C-alpha cells in the first residue's frame, strides 16, 4: 500500500507529538518544586556525581555544584561499579546484613548512620564505622562517607535522584571538581554568592 505525501507528513507529525509527550512525562517524574514566599516554584533537579579515581562525591543542582565530599570507594578486589543509577531507598540507622549475621544500628555498624540504596541491587552510598578509610579504596563496592557527611547529603536528596559513578577521569569531572575548588578558595565577597562549601 502506497502512502501519499500528506499521510507521511501526518505520520511524522504524530511521531513528533508522541516523542514530546514521552519526554514531558519523563521530566515530570523528576520535577520538583520548592515553596518560596508561600508560592510553589520549580526547583532544579539534583544529582550526585562520583569520581571513583578521585574518591570524591559532588552534589549538583542543575549544572551548579552544591557541595563536594570525600569518600571511600571499592577496594581493588571489590571495585565500585560505574554507570548511571537512581536512588531507590533512603534509610536512617540501617541494619547491616551478611550471611549468618545481622549488625543492628550502632557504633559497630559498617553502614554508619544512613543508607542511600541504588538501583543496582546491593550497592549504595552510606556512612561508616571506619572514618579512617575515607579517601581510600577500601569498601566492598559501595560509596562510603563520614557519618556527618552522609547525614548532610541524606537531607538534600530524594528517591529518584540520579547517581553517576565514573571510573575514569574526564574533562566533565575536571570541570565539576576544578570549578568547585576554585570557588572554595575565591575571595570572601565571591564566596558569599555561591552555595558551595568544600570539604
């Protein structure tokens, strides 16, 4: 069956409308609002970017760096995964489970005080009972943070937020982490205009 030029154009237009609708629905899933002066306004999407080589985690709002923290990442024998995931659960005072043993919340719990579970089963961003490991390749694959740092991050992210884990350094990561360092050491008058606080 042959189609006319008019039918082809109509089909192309229908495909464009369909793609626009799908895109709008995808954006709606992650759209957030904030209340400012009693009025609801759209907020920038927040996402986490982790440089496994540098053992650093950045929280971004849109393209603006909100804050950077030091982390521990997977040891050579149990490396952290790379890829793009989402936060699927948030737990305060998590229990740690391993075959034949459950470690309840408390000072001996290797997950520390908070857990942000990723869409890759068994992996997450969490606190630690071994703060001396921060800055090293020391975990079983998860991203480890000081308890005070994960508690701060925990309050700034939600289920559905994107987490990007990068194994190799790149210009993209250099831009995120270099700009953050430059802003952190900028003169006081400039620092007051940015929300960046670097650890």
